[in-house]
C-alpha cells in the first residue's frame, strides 16, 4: 500500500478542493467584515461632516448597505436555500406590519389637550 506518512497533508483532489473552497469562503467573509468596518468608520466620519439634513439620508443609505451585506453573506441568503429566504421574507413582512400598525396608532391619536394659561395676577386697585 502506498499510504502517506501520518501528519502529512492529504494530496487527493477532493481534499485539495475542500481546503481551497474553505479558504475562498473564509477570504470572502473576511473581505465582507472589512467592508463592514469601513462602512462603520464612514458612518462615524459622516457624523462630523457639515451636510445638514442630508446626514440622515447618508446614514440610512450606509445602514442599508450594511444590512444587505450582513443578510447576503453572514445570514447566507445568497445561497440557494429557499427556506432561509422564506424565513427572511416572513420576518420583513412582520416588521412591515408592526411599522404599519404603529403608524396607524400614532395617526389616530387625538392631539393632547391645550395647556392651561398661566394665571394672571389680579389687576391692582385704582385709587
């Protein structure tokens, strides 16, 4: 028999492919993690820019990109697993329902009663 020595790396094609596939996956996750760190730094840096009302739009845009990266790579939604995708869509649908119900509750509330006017001291007696 022609067996490799104990502790020697396996050189059969399946083992080589498995190691290279694992390295590719790990490299992709590290690159996504670095992109998330860069986007977090960008969010922090944008807080110090004098861009006025556009700050909210910039921050929400960066947060959306981060959410897509996390969902696609770390939650593995880009893989062909339909159950994962259905669970994610169900979670988004329930979140949309909760937001809609909260907005409806806020919209149907009556305005608060007016504050009572401050008491005026009685006018001084004229002599």
